[in-house]
């Protein structure tokens, strides 16, 4: 019985020591805690806080300025990197469509040193200048050169129906938002500079956009 009691005493004595050791940091630093909590922010911290608040105020002001600059009616945005077209009204997205934009490839004009075409979709601010139903494509010179054909002298040989879809919206310098026969290529940079859409999205853009509708391409 004595052996058991001593073992119990020894075991519980170690437990008591562990409890006391665990309590030492609390007891030893209890009087220091209030001083740590009362430490005031340094001058650097105060300056950082003031700077951060200034940035927040400036950001809010810039957002208000951007909102004021946005067109009041509908406008079109084309993202050439992601091949997306959006019709928006203020912050509301009326249409989000997969598009195809310029490939960026270069085609040299034979027998004309230095003459070439660069098939890029132009970037910048434009507006819808024309709208057509059942448009007919009048093929430019590059369409023949690209296929290795002779450029025809007769304008009638340039006309090709059914290539642009049911609608076309022009935004200047021969560039259009139009349909395509090659819907499998939507979402890729494959065009000669125009913006291609599928039939349904093209119909929606034609309905939502008027002559003068702003167009932003980036």
C-alpha cells in the first residue's frame, strides 16, 4: 500500500510541477500585458493609415468620374484579346457574345514593293455608322490576292452574297460587325479585321444598336 501511495504521490507531484511551470509565463508577465496593449502606433503607422485613407477617397472619386463619363445609352465593347463583344447600358450587360476578331497576319501585295495588308481589328473609340440587312460583300483586293487569284477589273466580279450573314453594322474604313459561315472559329483571332458573331447574337446587336451607338474596341 505504501508503494502505491508513494507512486501516486510521485505521479501527482510531477503533474503539479507541470501545472506550475505552465503557469509561470502568465504569472511572470501578467503585469507587462497592460503596457503592451497601451503601446501607441508609431509615426510611420499613422502616416500609412492616412495614406491608405487618402487612396480610398481618391478611388471613390475616380469611380464617380468614370461613371459620369460612361455613355448614357447603349454602347458596344469589343475585347479583342478574349474575343468577346458586349452590349452595355451603364453597368448593365444587355448582351455578352463570343466573337472573332483580327488575326494580325500580314499579306504582301505582289508586284508592289512595301505594300501590304495587316489584318488587325482597329482599337479605339468608334461609333456605328451604318446598318444593313442582307448585306452583300464587295470583295477587296486582298481577298483575291490571298487566294492567289488575279484582281478583277470588273466590279461585278467582286460581289459575293451570303458571306456576311443577315446583318452588318459598319464602324468606318470598311470594318463591320457581321455574321459568319465559320461559327466553329468563333472565339479565335481569325478575321481580316471585322468582328464576327453568330446569327443570334448578330440579330441582338442589330436590334440594340442604332446609328451613332458608341463602340469601344481594345
